C-alpha cells in the first residue's frame, strides 16, 4: 500500500510539472496545426466573419498547381545540396581546427560569424554584394570580363547562388556540432593511431568519422528538415523570383496567405508542407534501421 501511494504521488507530481509544458504545446503547436487543417477546407480572406466551405477544392487545386510543385522541387534541391555541402564542409572545418589548435580560438570566432547574424541581415548583405549594378561580385566580374553579372536575376543561376549563401550561413553550425563530437574522442585513440603509423587522414576516415556517426545523422536530420521549411533568407534575397526559379513551399504559402489573402489555400499549402516534413523525418529516422534489419536478415539467410 505504501509503494502504491508513493507511485501515485510520483505520477501526480510528474503530471503537475508537465502540465505547463503540455498546455504551452497544446496552445501554440497542436491547436494551430489542427486549425490550419480546418481552414484548408474553406475559402477565407482572413477578415470576414463568415468562411465559405469549399470542401476538397483547395486540395484539388494544389495538386494542379505548377508553382507549388516548382517550390517543392526547389526545396528538394536545397535538401540535397545542403547535405552534400554543409555537412562535409562543417566536418572539414572542425578537423582543421582540431589540427590547428594554436590559432583555434581566433579561427573559431571567424568561422562562426555567419551564425551570429540573422537570416534577414544576411539576405540584405548578399543582396548588396550580388547587386548587378554596384555589387562587389559584379564589379570584380566586370573588371575581368567587361560585362556585369546578375546572379540573382538569372533563372539559371539564382537558385544555386541562394543555396551557396545558405551553405555559407549554416556550415558553421555543423562545424560546432562536429567540433563537440571530436572533442569527446579520447586522445589515447589518436596516440594509438600514430603508434600504428596512421596519419591524420587515416585517423579521421577510419576512427573519427565512424565514432561520429550519431553526430552526422543528427546533422543530416537537421539539414533536411530545415531545408524543407526554409523561408526567410530566400524571401529577402529573391522573393521567389525570377519567374518562380527560387520559389519555395514556404514563400509560396506566405504569398497566398498574407499577400493575396487566400487564407484557405495558404493553409492547404502549410498542411501539405507539414505532411512532407513529417514524411521525410520518418524516412530519416526509420529507413536506415529498416535497411540494417533487412541486411541482417539476408546475412542470416546466406549463412544458413
């Protein structure tokens, strides 16, 4: 009876401490998601007290919307290039700082500067740097070739340019993530590797990277989810242009909801984004384990 009372008291105590957090999550996360899903079945400008029920019309329109699928394709390209550029560059910078401890503190500060700036300020900064008339990049290019360079105004180069700016902004974050992971590896392993004749490259390839697989997995997960939800820097730099070449799902949702005042259609895009992000998050979480499980089953079958 005494143990039951203690367990009951623990449960009540846990509920009391969790209640404020659960209430906060319910009001600011769960309720908005369900309300946005509810709005996706209406046509509403955000002001009228009466909403017009349209059923699945918004969803049917979304499936026929070429601009939305252009934004989805752009998001997926950002996902691929972000993972392919940011994570390797972050690891290389972390390894470089681990090998150059003499100037490590100064270099860490310099490399981490982009993370100290907001995405909006970075967007404004690069908008001036890449300006075709008086920007630094165009000035240098004009001195070399004699003609100005408009990277953000060209449909062929706008998205790649924006992706490179995104990588410049977020690579320091992954650098810090890998630095913390490399710092937890025992120095004895490095010494043993040296005794066995392994150089720095062999140490990082055969020892450090396998030991940091959880850090790499976390970095890849954050990169994928962040790339699918990206908004602010691209909105400031290009506003989705030129000709929707840098349009993303988030920028398209914002334009529909808060510029054209199509709250119902904007909510439809937002819920579609939510499902896409959940799908990719689940794939990242469960797909590697599924592959390992299938490989283990196949290996056991081959052994038998």
